[in-house]
C-alpha cells in the first residue's frame, strides 16, 4: 500500500474543529436552517452511556427528539432512529456543546464496528423535525430490482450512505433521498468527516432510482464489515473512499468465483496489503480457481496460500503492483 493509504485519520481535536466549522458555515449560509443529529437505536449503546435515550432526556438543555419510523421495525418501536435537534435556526451558540463532542466521539469510536454506528450523522435542513423524520421514513422505501420487490433500506447508516455518496451513478437517487436535507455529515470508515450533499439537477444525469449494481453493492456490505474488521486488526486504514474501494475488492473476489466469506475477506485483505494485482499471479490464480465454489469443509484460500513456498509468496507480493 502507499503511504497515503495508511495515513492516520484526523485526531479528536481536529475533528471537533472541522465539525464546528461545518456547523458555523451552515448557520451563516442558511439562516433558516436547523441542525440535527440522527441516532440509530438499532445499533444501541449501553444503558450507562451518556448518549443512551434515558440519559439524553435528563440533560440540562433538553432538545426536541423525533422518531423516524421504519416499516421493517414497525413492531420494535424502541429501535427506531431518533432525530435530535441540536440547533434551532436563529439561536446564538448551541444549547449543549458537550453533547456535540460526545456524539462525535461515539461516531469515531464505532466507525469500524461490525455492529454499526449509533450516531449516524449530522443534518442541515430548513424543515421541521417532524418533516425531516417523515421524509427519511418514506425515502428508505425502494423497489429492489435485484429482488424484484419493494423493501426498506436504512441508507442513513454511515457505511451505506458513504458508499452511495462516492458512486456517481447514485447521484440522482441520493438527491431524492436527501430531499429537504441540504447537507449530511458522517464519520466514514477511515475515521474522517465525510460531507454528503445533493447535487443540483443539472449536475446529475443519473436516474432517481438505484440500479442493480447499487443494490448489489448494498448487499455486499454484510461481507464488507468483516473486511473492515480484518483491516483494523492488521492496522490498515484506507484514507480515501474506503467504502467504495472495499466494495471494489469484494466485487473482484466474487467475480473470481469466490463465495465463502473467509475467502473473500482474505482476497480483499491482500488487495490492500499486497496490491490490486496479487490474484493475477499464476499460482494465486490457480488456488483461487481451486477454492471457487468449494464446499464449506474444504481448506480455505488463506491456508492454501500460506502453504506456498516462500519464493512463490515473494513473487506474488512483487507482482501485485506491476
């Protein structure tokens, strides 16, 4: 990997400064806009956590909280996302500065968690809490072309939203999904702030609905979480467009015929530790073909590659960037 790929993300103080600078910009440019935070109770925090709903209601400056209904959680209303108003248009300063820091710290701490992030992001909108919540609830209902049925997808989850934001083909859909939301800030897998804004209609020629490839990318997120876990254990940070690049590695693995999660994760990990062309080496390609479609009880790709002579492993590593 290049040095830029492994560059550490911003530190806590830098992130706080960046987030407040963005808030200040919103307040200056959009004097009628409110600032919200979205909390995903389907990815809960512990009861003793200061961001737990039971503690939020007891903070000195209580703010308006609006539930965002999810059709898939109609019978589990305790898991519904909560839209918390941090700033009301026209206010001077913020009612609860410490709360903003707590949310940012939580988002960074869980940006690579396989269990997802509790703090989904921060929103800028002129609309009321109820109007924003209604829109987010409806906008998540889509017709999934890959399954030929209508379903709900929580696109507000940071990983999902970052993946869409980096895909030019999803620009039209993203504009419709954001609706009354002018801008959205999330913490991506690299631990950096990512700004998601709707492009103007003139700038986006893509359709307002997602295509088969976008739905396939969303479906690959389940595997991507394990790749993120493997990268974290290896001390690797992908500094730019991590979600999009991880998805590309997984897509390459599946196109090679791999189907078992452990094999796909190993393939993707090698893309980021060795290079994108590691699988083109004749010995590596042969082992991938051998493993493709193999039953679950067959030896995995990682074990087969590890058994290769050192000279072959050196060749694979050397050819990965050629």
